């Protein structure tokens, strides 16, 4: 084992016990040149907080003991950190801008026994920005099954753990739901610490009705399943909000046009970040716009709900394979595709396939609508 590796291991244990670690960066000072002491310390913490499980503080918890309503490292004196009531704290973190974090969230992150993070490297940046040195433990989709029981035991012993995701509220389209459920089932207190939300930020800035909305989460990645999922919300009059990966935006817009017709929408990108954008128009124009320029960054898509008196299929019709779609749905889907530059032939083929009807039933309609659009 190299000297650097041994030093990092000693530092990791020291941090878990609340003591000041040695300077891990000393072994690489020559390589960093004139870097400041703070920079070297930051690099050392980055090395400790790498994304893999071997570089977090999980194994350093062997010597903890119950102390004043929380789990305190051996050797920690009274009042070293403010006591935090035992329980699992679901802490909302910034979705982009670090200054969006709440004072309560910072206090919980500072006073918890450990912070369970989806990506320890990303969370380390937030903690470092506010001089918080609480040990980090990786907790994500690939290790939650192995770590859940041990963490529940810590909570039952009187521990106070903070759970965070990469951005926003944990457990909401993010890891942590299983741990929150397991903790609550054995009587552990589960405490939400609200914070920034991409859903609410997008809804507030989209320019669409906000009195009622439905959050869809991430639609299925494959078109067939995604279209079926979107259609299930076709009759809902509330504004629809969903998360869309940038490489799935065009396909999602195409499926939304088929499911809803050409409704108003807002493509909300990089919320609270330097390149924040609210692109407001219709689904067909959004498709045309982002075919012209490739979408980048994290995207929240907001679509207006069904209008009062809209000609929608009954719920029972959705389960009847023999029932055809409403004429207005066919025309809306065709009109949206034609308006985005698709030929009548291609538009009729696409709509027929997506709606499960014969192409001859859509082709004549596509030809008629094409002529209307030329006038």
C-alpha cells in the first residue's frame, strides 16, 4: 500500500471521528505547483469523495456511539456540533444556483452524523461552498440495496442522517424512496426539509395556468410506451409537467403532438443556471426549433392541459382496440406535423402508425390540411 493511500485512509477515519485530518495533498504538492492551501485541501476532499463506494465514509463508522440525541464519533466532546434530533432528513438542495439552498438545509447538513449523497463528488461541492465537513456516504441506485439495512440500524440506534440527491428534493424522481419507506416502517422519524424544485420553478415561469398541475416525472424512454403514457393524461385539464432528457426531447414532442394535438408548451432548460431558458410557444414550433438547434442541459417540459369542452375519448375507449380516435385528434396531430414541415405522405404515415389506424384514413385528411395551410 502506498504512503498516499495510507494517508487518505487515516484522513477519512479522522473526518468520520470529527478530528482535523492530515493534509492528503502534501504528497502531490509538487504536481500542483503554486496551488493554495485551500485548493490543495479541496483536491484532497475530491479524492476522498470520489463517486465509488470505496472512497466514502461508510466503513469509517465502525467506532460510533450514541451521544446526545445523535450518533457522535468516538472522542468528540460535548457541544462540538449542535445536536440534531434522531431521524432521516430528506434535504432539498439547489437545482443549479448554490445560493438557493435554505438556512435550515445548511443547518441539517452541518449537524447530521453523515450526509447520504447520490453523487458524493457533486454534494462535496455544495458542502465545501458553505464550509461543512460532515462525512459523506454514497447512496444511489446501484448500492441502496446493500446499504439500506445498515443505515436503518444506525437510525434505530439514534442516528441523524441527511439524505440528498444531486439536485432538488430526494425521493422525487430520485433515489431514496426505499430508505424513507424502510425507516418509517420501523418507526424512525422521517423529516422533509423543503428546498428548490425544478417542477415549481418551471411551472412558475412557463406562462401557463398554475392553479392546477399534474407531475408526470420521466416519461418512458421508448416511443410506444411513452405515447401510451402521455395519452393517459389527454383528458386532464390541469397543466402537465415532466422531466425530459435532452436527447429525448424531439421524440417526446412528437408523441405529445399525437397525444394532445398542437397545444401550448414551455421548454424550460437549465433552470437557475447561467444558461437558463424558457422557450414558450406550441408543441409543433418547439419541435421545429429544437430540431434546428440541439437541446442541451436538464429540461423540464410544461404543456397546457385539455381545454373545456375538448373532443376527447372516454376512458373506456382507451381500452377498446376497435374504437377509432376522435376526428379532431387525427386532424390536430396531422396539422401539427404538417406545420413543422413534414410532408403529407409522411405525416399520414406517422399518425396512422401512432394511432393504430389505416393510412388511407389519414392520407386524405393530410392532403386537405396541407392545401389549407398553403392558403
